[in-house]
C-alpha cells in the first residue's frame, strides 16, 4: 500500500494487461497437480482485481487460456475448462457487486455450449457496470484476433486500415494497454495482445502468478511510473509537451 500511495494519479496506467504465468511451477514446487496451481491462480486474480479497484485502474485484461494451450495434456485442458465454469459461477456475483464489467475476449466457437452460455450470461449481467472493466482472455491469441478482425472487415466490404482493424479487434471496447506485466519469469509475449501492445510498457517479474498480490502489483506500477513513453518522439519533445500540459 505504501508504494501505491506514493504513485501520483497521472502516472497510474489506465489499462493494465497481465500474462498470468507460473501456475504449473507453483504447483510443482509443492508436489501438487498442475491444476492446483491454476486454482490458486484464481485467488491471485481475485486479489489483483480488488487491488486494481482500490488503486483506480480502469481496465484489467488478463490472459487465462491461449490458442496454443489446447496443446497441453488433455486432463489439464479439461481441468482449465472446468475451472473457468466454476470460477464464473462463484465469482461473477461478487464482481457484479463490486461494479466490475466482465468481458471474455477469445474464440468461443470451440468452447462447450455450457461454457459459452455462462460467458454470455456473465457479460449480460455486468454490462452496465463502470468501476472496472475486466477482460479475461480465454481461447485468445493475438494472431486469431488480427485475423478475425480482418475477416470481419472483408465480410463487411470495408477497407483494411489501421483504424478499422483497431476498432474490430476483440479489445476494441477498451483501447490499448498502457502496461503489460508477465509473471513467471519468461520474457515473451506468447501470442497475447500482438496488435494492441505496439506501444505498451512491458514489465517482467519472476514472481509466479499464484504468489502475485497487491504488493507485487505496486512494484510493477512503480516501474511503469518511472518510464518515459515517447511514442516515437524525442525525450525533449515529450518533456516540453508535458511541461505545457502542466502549465
Ligand atoms: C499459466 O501458468 C496458466 C496457463 C497457461 C493456463 P502455466 O500453467 O503456464 O504455468 P507454468 O508456466 O507451467 O509454470
Ligand atoms: C501464456 O503462458 C498463456 C497464458 C498465461 C494463458 P504459456 O505458459 O502458455 O506460455 P509459453 O508456452 O511458456 O510461451
Ligand atoms: Mg507457462
């Protein structure tokens, strides 16, 4: 909390994205099945959502299941599908009470009808909430997202421009992330927000996702606050623009 209180509001990212990685290793260290790590990961997500609400972050986008995670052992994949269904039924009422708008970007066609129905119901229930938008990317891939956006534009007979693609991707309702955190120590994007993270600040931490908490979030937020976002400009241009903005 101490770190958060030292962060000024204008240095807080509006949109935070997280690759929640390291569940399997967390479980392995404890001689537990991998799915136990995923279960503990749901608790870490619950705490992180609360920390984002407390700090005034407006959008949280997390990577829960990638297009490539289908390649995992069958029992782990079915465990993750089951966990999604259980977590939705347990967590959605609480999220709704907290003013969280839930959205699940990803390719739903290959999910079971039961899960598809639960996703649609959760989104409908929370659609009018405005405190925080929580995007749980499930069966999501950055390449899938760009391809599905291009396909839709073609089907509508529209020109494929950067602006048109931006407004057709699965994250168009929230804009691009300011900060992307990856837990678990790997330094790669693993097909997460390829289009949307063009100018996102990246923070990597060895912390395994089930161990992630408000304090770990504050470390990442502090790191973000120290970065200079230049968007292709020079440092001098950025400094004079921010001086003018504060004059
Ligand atoms: C991330 O944790 C969760 C998913 C990919 C579903 P992992 O399961 O990848 O954990 P590690 O990387 O094996 O530790
Ligand atoms: C990325 O983690 C996907 C999610 C966290 C959902 P992975 O564990 O699947 O990534 P790789 O395979 O190590 O790149
Ligand atoms: Mg992993």
